[in-house]
C-alpha cells in the first residue's frame, strides 16, 4: 500500500454573546488520513519513474514495463517507455498518459526487436487507474509477433 496522506481539516466556531455583542471564536483541528488517489495533485502525480512489479511475460503478454515520465503538458505526462513482450521481444519508445480524475488514458509507440528478426513498430493502449504510488495498467496492442493484452502494475520508484 502507498504512503498515507494527512489532510488537516479546520473547523471554526463563532459565538455571539448576547448583551456584550462581543465575538468569541475558537478553532478545532483534526487530521483525516486517506490512502486513495495520488499523493501529488493533478498530472504532477504521473511524473517520475515507474516500474513493473510482475514476473516474466507469457506468450501473449508484456512485462518489465518502465516509464520515465519527464514532460508535462496540460493534463498529460510523457516520457521514455520500455517493456519485454511475448517472451523475448524488447520494446523501447515513448508513452503518454492523460489524467482525468484518477483515470489515465495512455498509449505507447515503440520499436520492438528480437534476435534474428527485423525490428518492427508496436503500439500499446489502455486506460489505467492511478493510486497513491502505483498505477494499475490494463493494456492491449499489436507487436510483430502477434497481439498482446494483460494488466501490469507499476510502482513509483
């Protein structure tokens, strides 16, 4: 589970004292702790280095996702992307995610290579869910060795 976020909430009371018409106020403060949503606000929560937490890929999946989101424009973040797909297909290129609430619509455009075969273009897309310091990334796409799909969990490092 990610880091916890404390949000102070302040409640102020104003009491009118009848005859003297003076005002007396007092404030009470307490903390509310939340583990939902990103720890940074807005698209800044996407910036940084993200890596997979899963094992090796199978015949129709990808793993070892790495996304270094270094650029921010409006509600989008982009940067370099790499993964390993369908066994030993090494993928590298760029990925971009657009944040709306905690949903991240993303896509990756990359080149894939495997020993003994020519390089080929690949594309992955999906709608991910941003948590405190992790992203759950459902994806699907096409590679030169066939279609891939799955769910990858990325952890902010």
